[in-house]
């Protein structure tokens, strides 16, 4: 039976999860060549592998959001499902949390969702990495020796599929794919790299010549998916099958083939790039079970497959565009950023803040996440945040049990941040997200902290003068210098964030401890606009409280002034007392009479005492607040993937 007949015999509609990936895109194209009830998913609108396919056959969806996953299956109502979603198979895909979330957690949700539906067959894209170090032609029942997070995630998925097939009688199978190559493969992979350099008459960098692979051409893999969906028997539900050529090919073999294929006139240099932790010298498949149970066998030899791929590569109108399409060029994960937004009465501003942040990060092409901290806002901020998380997995919300203040909100967000820097912003849009582009540029220059300097603010003359006066008074009083007119709006490198989280203060003054930790810091000037919606939640008394918090947290000067004033007044008192005695003895007629002098002196010293007691009381109040060791905040809910989950865990320092 030809591949065309096999495809036509599949039960439809057919859903290809991960349809914009290398294997998924080839599978979608092969299926669409013979039928039109095929749908491939993609996480972006600009999936280059699918750009010439009909729009009706492409579904833009975030599979890691539960609500979107359920809506997808409700809309398509598929009978055959091919899952080609995977993360961690490339050396630059190192986010271990995303590895497990994509490879295992998604598979778990899929299986529990599909067991309630009328599914004819579910075929899962596994990996030969499941065998790990036990890689020399293992049978499917061989023990696993995983050697990476990716391998562990794939082994876990295979075990789950086995459970659903064997115990729940769900029609599913796991294909352990070996080194798949062919047209539209990620350009950073070995075979595309060999071809790109070979066309130019050269070799790429190679690892050790004895490192081996089992290369299987993409057309054979597509046939394996189709054959599994057609031929899977009930006694094989949940089984795994090795999909490889069964031939061991070393890096030295690849170099020799490239030399012959491209006529390269010099010898390759091996070990010019480091081996990866999962590289082994005997890595090849035993595909006998797939031949027996699925009636599948590889048809394309390595030389033939390379020839086909070279022909495809030479036909590309823009080979450089293909080279730059690699995932390794997609997002800068080194300079990844977590945006932490403190929100109070900002329900109208939150969607605008989200969109502006998203546009800024897209322009920067960096990996990111957004954390909205709802500090018990009386409006519907939590619901607004929930709606955003429903459609964007990069967004997380935290709701506090009461209003703990912006400093606690920032700390709450920083504690769960997972990227390499945090940007702190107020939720009222007075901190322009577009400034993050300049923050990141400074960060890339080597600065660890980049803060915004308010060269001008849209506020009343009195408030502008008061803000500027505070920083000058703080400088005069404090043993620490903080940048003038610099608020909390800043980018803070992960290592600095970790230092900030070690500070035990309950009465936080972040811009002060940010300056205290040191590191390399710089500022970026900007004009601070007015609040976009509503009225400011700050008042004159709140701002006075901020000033007291900053000065009392980083200054002993008020106490020093009292000590100095007490000493001077004591000396003056002694001098006045001696003068009074002398005047009584020498000039009795000139000595002052009545109680006026005494009253004035009592009032003066009494007011000084009250003022001193007040200052000391402020310090004692801070000590009292610290020694109680109450939590800095209490989280009530965690908002993620469109769901509001209980999360009553607060930060407590000992």
C-alpha cells in the first residue's frame, strides 16, 4: 500500500500538535497532500515552516494553557492525534522547568483530556534519548539510563503512555525517534550545518570522531507515524517502538561522506567543539519491533537522504534566511527578564501595561515573564490578570490577602521570578515600560543595576520640590548615598536580586538596600508622567512616611544630633548657672526677678525633650516591628493559565 493510500485510510479529522516544528511540519505537509481535514498547531502567527499552507489548516494556540487545550479539542474534535511537541532536544534548550512542563506535564493533561473523547489513535513523539547511556541497539524493553533532564522527561512520558494504554486500554503509542534529518530541520543541527559548510567547500566544527548517531530520514519518520495510527493493535496499546535505521554512523563517517559528496579537498578537524553530556560512541537503533508489529521499515539510506537534502538546500531562494531561522537565534535567554508589577487600583492600566511590556520584549527579542502582584486591590484587578494569563503562559498573577504596600509586592514577585534579571514597575503606568530597552542595553554593557532617574515629573510644584528636597535631606543625614530622583523603577541582575532577598527587614526601603548592596550601577534619565487612570494613591502624609522610612532605615544622624544638642545645652546650662550665681554675688540689684526666665527655659528644654523622645520612639517602633518577625506579606492566590489557585504562603524571616 502506498503512503497516499495509508494517509487516506486514517480516521479524521487529524490533529498534529507542534505542527510548526521540524517533524510536525513535514507530517502536516505529507497529510495535506492527500486530504484536507488536517490541522497543525503553532504558537506563533509567523511559523516559517507553514507559511505557504492554507490558513484554515493552521491553528495558533498555546498548548501549555489548559483552557486553550480544551478549546482546541472541542473545536477540531480530532480522531487521530499526532503529538510532535518537544523541548530540550537542542543543546541551547536548557530551561529544565520548561523541559518537564512541555514534555511531561503537557502529555499528562493531553492523555487525561483525550481519554474522555472518541480518539482512534494517539501517537507520541518520543526519543532515543530515553535509553541514555544504554544506547547500543537496545530493544524497547531494555533498562533506561537517562543522562539529561530531557531524557528523564521523555522516559516519564513513555511510562505514562504505557500506563494509559496497558491499564486504561487507551489507543496510544510512543515512537522513540533517533536522529531525524531532512528538509526544514533546524539549521543549527549537525546535518544542515554539514551541508551549509559543504556547499562552501569546507567542514563545520566536529566533536570526537567516534561519537555516533543513527540517522533516519524525515520521510521514513512520517511513514512511521502513519503506520502506527493505522496498524496499532490493541495488545500494543501503550507500547514504545524504536524508529531508526539500525545503522551506526560516526562523526568520522559523516565527515567522509561530506568529503565525497561535496568534493572537499582537505581533511576535517575533529574535537574542535566540545562533546555534549549525552554524546556516546555507540548510539543506534534496533527497529525490529516496529517492523513486526507496525509493518514499518526505513527506506532511505544516509547517502540518498543527504542527496535529497542537498537538493532542497540548493533550491532555497535565501539560504541565509534559513540559517537564521534556527531556534538558537530566536530569543536571547542570557538576558531574560522578569517584569514585576505592583498593582493597587490599577485594573484599567493592567491590560495596557501588559501589551506595552509584551511589545517591548518582542522588540528586544529576549526571553521574559510578567508577574502582576495584586496587593489586595478593591477593584477587579485579579479578574483582569486572570484573563491575561488564560491566553499567555508567560504571565503570572499573585494576589495578597491584604494591602502590604508596594515594597512587599515587589519582594513577593522577586521571590518567584525565574529569569536572569528583574524589572520593577508600578502598575499605574508612571514607569514607562519602553524604558526597559535602555535598561537592557546598559545591562548588556556590564551594569548589574540600572535605575530610572526622574529628570522631570508631571506633578504639582509643591510635590516636585518636596521630592527633590527628600533626596538632598537623605544625603545629608544618611551614611549611604542613593541616586537622586531614582525610584523603585529599575532593572536588577539576578545575583543582586538574590542579595536583596537576604535582607531581613520588615519595613523595606528597596531603593535604599539596592544602593547598599553595591555592585555596578548606573541610571537612565526619563520624564515620569502622571497616573493614566484614576488618582494617585499617595498623599502628603504617605510621602512623609516614605521619607521617615528611608532616613530611619539608613541614618543614625537624628540620634547623633540629639546627643550633640544635649551636650551643647548641658554646657550652656552650666555656663548660665555660673553666670546667674556670679550676678547674684557681684550685682545683686541686676539679677532678674520673677519667673519669666525660668518658664522660658523650662519650655525650651521640655520641647527639646519631647522632640528627642519622639525621635527615639521612631527608632524603637522600627525595632519593635522587626523583632516581631511577622511575615512581610501573605499570598492569598496564585493566578496562572487562567486559573485562580489558593496560595496562602507568606515570607517569614528568622
